[in-house]
C-alpha cells in the first residue's frame, strides 16, 4: 500500500519560501498570482495491506516524525499497490 | 482558482532525503516501510477563473520555475476558489 502525504504550513504561519516563489513568478511575467504556499510531499511504501491499520500507522508517522504539529498540518491518501 | 502542484523526483533519481526518512521511521519502530520518496507540494492562488487558461499557466510555471524537468516530474489539480 502506498501513502501519499501532504504536509502544509498552518494558516497564519509565515512562509518565506512561498513568498520567494510568488516573487519569482512575478519576475517571470506571470500575472494574477496571489498567495503561494510551499509544503512537503512524501510517498511512503507500506507492506501493510489492511487499509485501517495502514491509516493508523501513517497518522502516527506524521505526528511523530514527518510533520511539526505546532506549525504544520498533514493530510494523506492511501492507494492499493 | 487554486492550483495544487506536486513535484516529485523521476524514477531512478537518487533521493537521499527519502532514504533518511525511511531510516528514521525504522529507528522509531515503524516496520514494513519500503521505499520513501520526498517531493515538494506547492499551492498557488490564481486570479484566473478560466480552467483551460489556468491549466496552461500552471504548466508553464512548473516547466519554467517550479520543477527541474531534468530530474523532476510534476502533476497538478485545479480547484475553483
């Protein structure tokens, strides 16, 4: 089973990397660009084939390692291999 | 309109960051973890309300700035604001 995890900064947390991208897009001539936010995307292959237990595992992974719960949110999708 | 862009390393490109995550998950006691790949996730707000032209814009953004087409792939979804 494959987990596709998105980790994003919480609303209100300053995102200088996103601002840099927005400025660079403006400099390249892209108009009408509003807010840009950068996050992380992580794909994890799991041996587990049970959806419920895989969900629990990925949740624990995010909370213990992958996301900083003080400033980040996470969401994920599971996909059968 | 909001674009949700995922940028991932192409298959075969070495991903030391992903390997580090896989090792750290193992050290934390998560078993059955296979390959881990890390990519980027970017959200861009666009003033454009036309789906076809927004799609063209986001494609150009990815190819010109956001993704390194030599080693990375991109995919994106558009969402009406």
